[in-house]
């Protein structure tokens, strides 16, 4: 069995949508684009991985706006792979942006959410060694 390729720095590796009514929005996208869903255990609740129907590949997440996610905007958030999250966060603030959330995670990777000088948000993801 082959090991899945690690996403390359600069590539978009994931999309999340964080909303108050995650089950309702999950059902909306299932009806509109045909995604299936599976629950993803978050400890005190379950978010949802959205899957391509034919392959079962997870392509996006629909998340509850609770806990650490409570302050995230209700919009599709792209996760872009970076080589060194700490360096990217420093460069963000040096160039007039801000870190909105994080860094969070460990082990398989860490991420943060930044806001650029124009006000747009983007997640940065450092993929772990495992």
C-alpha cells in the first residue's frame, strides 16, 4: 500500500465552513452539491467531513461555531500549506496582517487563521512529520 503524498507548500489542502447550524448546512450542501457526510468526533460534539459520493474522499469540513471556532467568520475557509507556521505568522504581522486564531494543533500538524491587510481571512497549515 502506498503512502499518500504530502501536500506541497503553497497548495490548498482543505476547506472548512464554520457555522451556528452545522447539521442544517451539512444537509444543504448534501442536497446542492451531492456530498455525503461523516461525523468527526471533536470530544464534546461532532463536526462533519464532507465526502465525494463515488470515492468517499473527504474534501471539506462543516464545523460548529463553538469553542475555539466561535469567533471564526461564516465563510468557506481555505487551508494553505506552509513550510514553517511560525515564520509565516511572523511575516503576516510584519506585512500588516494579523493572526485571528491559533496556532492550534500538534503532532500531524498545526494551523492558524490570518487576516490580510484587505480584511480577507485564510488558514495556514503546517503539515507534521507523521
